[in-house]
């Protein structure tokens, strides 16, 4: 997942991903933490795509915009979704 995220961060085809990365760094979150958060959301996106769910790249970007909190759309326990 980290390699896929690194590819997105350097690709001219996914500039929004780099913008979210920069935004999270500007909040004072460390690079490893930012990468872990973003890789988690990327894994969530890819799992939806593999299941052929109606989950688009725009949905992925919307989830990135919510970071540093993670909103698990299929998770019933919302209390464990916020970053500590």
C-alpha cells in the first residue's frame, strides 16, 4: 500500500492526493503518520473497487479530505474512527 501511495504522491495524474498529503503535514502530523493514514484510506478504496462497489475516485478523495479522522462507511462503531 505504501508503494502505491508513493506512486500517487508523485504522479501528475493524482495531484489531489499530494494536496491532501501536504494539508495533513501542515497540521503538524508527521510524514510516517500521514502516509499510514492515507494508505489506510487507499486500502479502503481499493477493497471497494475490487468488490466492484459503487465507490469512485471522487469518493476516495472525499475520504482523504476527512483525514486525520477516518470515516468507515461500513463500520457500525463510530467511536473508534477518530485519530487519537
